[in-house]
């Protein structure tokens, strides 16, 4: 991959990294730091109804899952930036073939070429 193309992907990855960090901070501020009482908007000192607690618990678990997925992608973006520094960006980490431009355009932090990604996905579902 030529230097100009690599720099284009680096800029895109840095932009995506910045966006993910903003999303994570917003999610943390809006949803993860609130107590159950704060999240429900209940101002009374009385206990919360069990159905309300279940709904709040579901929302909390959903937000934690969302945060975890966004954090995982942030780590993959940072790893892609590191691979750029090493000169290994755009190369499949499994078979060492070049990752196609359409794949990198869709997912610039991809570890695998499309064939290896399909094989990994297929193996995951066979378990």
C-alpha cells in the first residue's frame, strides 16, 4: 500500500477514534453514572416498583453492552493505527495477504481479508 493511501486511512482512523471517544464519554455521562433512582426520575424516598426496577436494569445492561462494544471498536482502531506505525496496515493478520480496498473502506480497522473473515465467522457459528 502506498504512503498516500496509508495516510488517508490514518486520517480516517483518527477521526473515527475521536468520534468513538466522544460517544463513549457521552454514553458514560448520560447513562452509566446515574443511580437507579436518578435514572428513573423518582424523587421520593419510597422503594421503586419491581417492574420499574426490571426495566431500569434492562436499560442499564443494554447501555453497558453498548459501551463495551464501542470500547472494543476503539481498541481495534487503536490497533490499526499501531499497525500503520509498524508498516503492517492493510495486511491480513491470518494469511498475510493484502486486505482489499473495498474492505478497508468499509472497515478500516479490519484485521482479516474477506476470505479469512468469512472463515472465522463460519467457524464461530459451527461451535
